[in-house]
C-alpha cells in the first residue's frame, strides 16, 4: 500500500493505492490522524488506485469520515471500483460515502 497527501488551502486530498488491509491500515493511521488534526474543511480520498480493502481498511476510512465530519468538515470518496466498491456496496457505505457509482 502506498499513500500520499496533498494540502491546498482548506482542501486535503489523500490518495490510497494498492491494498488496504490489516497490515497496511496501521501504516495509514498516522496520516489519517495528521489530516484530522489539521481540521480541514474538505477532504477528498482518491481510491482510484486501490485494488483491495478489508475490514481494517474500511474501519480506517470510516474513522476518518466520522472524525472529519464531527469537526464540521466534509469528506468525499472518489474513484472506488472493483473489489473496494463491492465491499462498500455490501456494507451500504456507498450510500453513506455518496460514491455515486
């Protein structure tokens, strides 16, 4: 799993690539904590290069979503496809995250 973060004013973009599972979710959490600590108004999570996600990965993204929203910010997930999109649909998170796919 590889991830990157881009800050542009009150917009934060987080790109997650590869596999987000029990092992790699732990690597992502410090970045998610840093994003939340900045209290961004808008966060976009680009999942277009994410090939696989498991329950730990879903938990990390849900945690980000809840924490940013609780601080008054907005979170948008974009680009989910294949296995990650199927998991989001199975859990009905496609509706919560407004994936629109």
